[in-house]
């Protein structure tokens, strides 16, 4: 059954979200050009929730560009969840309306230091269900895409997750998160220690959650977990991982809640469950309570 009203993206088309997907790809590539150029230039850096939670003028520029172009192209779409807009006070609510979920620069700290692991992420949901995700690794010009029911790809090559089920043979990825108070850091280090005691091959922090999740989708890593991961970091990557055959779920072991600021992802359910059972919860609140 075709969507109606504001849900209809391509009147009469067999795939109502094709035009939206193509627009996301074009904008991600365009944003990547801006970010690559700005990477080597001087930056004005500000902080948000902590001294480690950074924002630059390029974050704002890219986010404004993506939203304004989408509004022009799809005037009936009124729901946008984006990192810097939310930081400025916009409500972060996922409704049944077509919703664009945007991280203009994932890895802003990397970007500030000219460390090249930087991405732009664009996700799209309808009726609170994720339809597609587009992530552009700007410096390496890798375009990761996933569409519900249509597979996941990197530069046109199909992605497939690892089939590893043994934690003692796993490479696990995570990120630190913006909170650096002693209690939070103690829990973060304790979680990493638990996985190392379980004899995981290694635990890696690369500074970009979206690209870490893309590495998982490609089979280059076996699992990922994080507390403090926002919906704009997770939306696009979730589609890509699921379409590559992987699992994305809550750290409790239950279904993913996009607004919960916590996630475990893996190539297999067995691996995801082992990671979830090893973790102590770090409370970051919820995105829809911001």
C-alpha cells in the first residue's frame, strides 16, 4: 500500500522513498566536499555539554545546508532531528511523520585536530521505522548506504557483517562519550576491562561512532557498544548494519530504542548478547528528554 498525504515522496512511483534516498546521497557527498576543505583550515571551536563536546562553524554550516536543501526539495517534510539544532533547544521527538535524522559532522573532535576519521550521517524514518541511512566517510570518500529490505553497500560493494559468536575472538569498538566526571569514567573503564578480561582480541576507540558502526557492517569488527550515543549518530548506521545482516539492540538485551542513548551492535545475536551481559549501565538520559 502506498503512503498518502505528506508521506508521498514520489507520486505514482513504485518506490516512494527513492527520491529521498538519492537526495540524501547527493547532500552527503556535497557535505563531504565542504568538510574535506575545512579540515585543513583554521577553525572556531566552541563547547557544548562538556569540554570534550565540541562544535565548529562547519558543523553549523553543513547542518544548515542539508536541512535547507531538504526543505526545498520536500516541502511537506517538516520533521528534522539534527545534532546542532537540538543543542540549540529544538525538541528531539520521533513522530510518525517522515523524519530526517542528521549528524553534520560525526567526529568533531577528530575534525578539530585534523584527525581524518570524520563522517556525515543522514538517516530517514517514516512511522517511526528507519527506511534508509547514508554515511559518507569524507576523507576516504567512502559512501556507506543501506535501505530497508534492499541491502547495504560501500561505494557499490555489498556489505556483510562478521559471523563471529565467540567473544574471545572478537574485535570490539566503542566510544568514550562526552561525560568525563570520575564516576562515569570509572564505569567506562570498568566496561572495557570486563571485555578484556573476557579475552576479547581488542577494544578500539576511533572517535567516530558512525564510522565504527560502518566498520562493523563491513565485517572489519565484530561488535560495538556505547552509552551516550545520540539518535543522530545511530539512525543511519542502524539501517546499514541491519541490511548487512547484523543486530542492533538495547544494552539491556531488548529491542533498540533510538532515543535511549545506549546501544549494542554486532554481526550475530550471540555476540550482541554476550556484550550486553558484560556491561554496566552508564546513564545518559534520553534524547527525547533533552
